[in-house]
C-alpha cells in the first residue's frame, strides 16, 4: 500500500528500498540502454579504426599506382624518343647510302674513262713504235 501511494506521487522504491524518482523498470531499461550505447560506441570506434586503416591502405595503393603510372608514362615517352632517334638515324644512313652510291657511280664512270684513255694512249704508243 505504501508503494502504491508513493507510486501515485511519482516516487518509487528500488530493490534496496531506496527512494527513487524513476520507476525501477525504467531505471533498469535506462541502465541496459546505457550499456548497449557503450557497446555501440565501442563498435563504432573499432569501425572507425578499421575504416581509417583501410583509407590509409587505399591511399598507399593509390600512391603506388600513381608512381607506376608515371613510370609507365616515362617509359612510353622514352620508347617514343628512341623510335624517333632510330628513324632519324635510319634517314641519315639512307642519305649516306645514296651519297656513297653516287660516289661509286662517279668512280666507276671515272674508271671507265681512265680505262679508255689508257687504251687510247697504249694504242698511240703502239702506233708510234710501229712507225719507227
């Protein structure tokens, strides 16, 4: 009966017979909720750690990928420049070959001319010797 009178006044007695403003059931639910919130906060903190380490890992991988990308771009540019150098060298060699072919043709023509002159001179010498 005393409990009912106190309950009507908004006061309650707990298990230790202490006077409380809150209903013991509501106090128990509040304590349980506090524990659940604490556990939830612990899980959230652990989740944040995991997400933080994941972000760090992804950042490291992104940096590594960017580094490899830059290396690949550098290698591609180097390959292009080497190809251009070879092309220029090939053109220079082709020009040199053409020049040497022209020089060979001149030498062959000069040789043929000198052979004709030699033959003419030998013929002149032979005629000169036979006339004496």
